[in-house]
C-alpha cells in the first residue's frame, strides 16, 4: 500500500483535457512496485518539421539584415573566417580595418536591412555594370544562409581590371518575416476607435501569468508600448488597452485567463472604449490551426 | 477563445511579442486580429523596460523541438530558434553598461541552444 502511495506521488498523473481529444488516457498497469504507464496516443503530424526554415515559407521573408567584409583575395576571406570563428577580433573591428567596401566599412560591415524585393531587383540587374549596393552576389549568398551563419562568395571587382574579382565574407544577422495575421472586420454597432483618443490618454494595463519567459516577453512588450506612447497603469479599470500575457501549460492555467478577461469583456460590452489583447500559449487556436478535431470549448 | 469572448481584439502568439505595434494598429482600424502562425523571431528594436535595475532576463532560445507527451509548448511556441551569439553578447554587454548585476538566460529548452 505504501509503495503504491509513494509511486502515485512520484508519477503525478495529469488527466489533461488536452489529451482527451485524442481519446487517450494514462493507465496504471501492474501492481506493487511494477507500475507501468502506457503511452497515450499523441496526435502526430505527417513529416513533423524541426527547423524553422522548413516551416516558414520563403515567401514570408520580408527582409534580411546582413553584414560583410570585402577583401581582394580568397585567402584573405578564409583568414577572415578563421579570425571571426576563433573570436580573435570582433566583426566590426575587422571590417573597419580591412574591408574594401567604403559604404559599410565605417559601420563595421553592417549593410542593414534589405528587403526581398530589393534582392530580386538587384539579381535582375546586369552584372559588372550594376552599381547597386550591396552586390547581388552578396545578397543571394546571405539569403540562403541560416541566421548567424557565414559564407564566402566572390564577385567581379567593381573597380580595377575587368577580370579580377573581389571576395566577400558574409554573415546573415537577422530575418524579418511578413506579418500576415488573420483579420476579421468588426461589426461597428457600438465600436469606437482608439485612434480618435488623444495621444496623451493612451493607457495600458498588462497582466502577466506564467513563467519567467513570459515575464521577459512582457518587459519587451512594455518597451514597445512605451515607444508607441502608451502609459502604464496598475489600475485595470482606468486602462483603455488591456493585455493578457497568458500561459496554458496546465488546464487550470488556461482557464485562469477566462476569469481575468471576463470583467473587461463586460466593460467593453457596456460601451467603454477598451481594447483587449490576449497573447501567449493558448492551445485552442493552435488546435484549430492544426485542423484536428478538437472538443468544443 | 474568440467564440467564448468575441470582445477580444487581438489574439497573438508569443512569437509576435516585438510586433505588437503593428498588430495594435490593425486592431485600431476596426479589425479583430488573430496572429498565431509560426514565424521567424527577429531581434527587438526597442529595449525592454525591465522590472528590476539589478537583475535582468535575456532570452537565448525560443521554442522547443522535443515532443514530450504532456506538454503543449512545442505546439504553441513552435520549433527551436536560437538567437545569434552576437545578439546575445551585445545585449548582455549593454546590460552590464547600464549597471545590471545579474543576468538570467532564459529558454524553453535552454540546453539545446545553437543546435
């Protein structure tokens, strides 16, 4: 008896409704000290993808941020790669010292954000005659990299003899995807626009639930909102923007959100000018997006 | 959730934390916005307003590739996306110059950074 009790406390069984839509349960089989759990049937996707590059379509990439160092020989480019990978020098310092490209040298080789439209346009341009910045060879090389990866690519020299070439050590720094949310136009029966609200009266209230990761993300969002001109308040009744940073790791956590949204939804229905934002891990939407049969919430 | 609370204006996944401005703009124009598709996580342009002046959080990896049977995180946060070393080091150096004493590196599956 005592063995079973201790085993039960060790294996905290979570009969989580999330799994119930696959019609599965955890079972205890066996007795005494031999307790076995039979694995539930987990919904699986065909060809589960594990790399973000496989999941996000290439068409969703809006812009890339890259930096590069231009040198005159391949040997020098390879040496650049060694210096950077062994961290003997920072990329910026190396670029300032030896890069041949006068546009980016003073910025530490940083070419900034280039949109994918600009990349396509520069690929169509005639090589050697193009004075586009940055060079299409560099852009194409960067486009095919993963974030943080480097590559060495050559291009025809822009100045000097016609058949000489330049070499570039390119690093992809960041990627921005296009924002394409699902939008649904609201019925405007008692709708008021916050845009009409004077800019001194934008107040937001943020509620953070869950782990440290959510707290960190709340801080980041607070930075963004402050830049947009919103002031923060601790009194949720006086805010006209309410943000819930949620967690649904357990069923109880998921339902906690509903109890918090309730009063604000009521305020809105009564005609107060309140915008409600729910951010975070809520499994409902994902379940719908994965187009599996889910139980009606 | 929207069925239960049609008053909610914006539902966004955690990968859109630094795009909240764009989503709010769309909501202010009268739309109900749902942004939950997986997307690349870009670096923030604006610095975060931190709750403490002494200890700070720094995200190093986002998402999880494991598929533990009890956990919903891989389905909501998506696949792993590590931040680049330069971005993380840059952020920590900035924090040090602002006088922070403690930096906690955060991640859902933190021991798989860089995989």
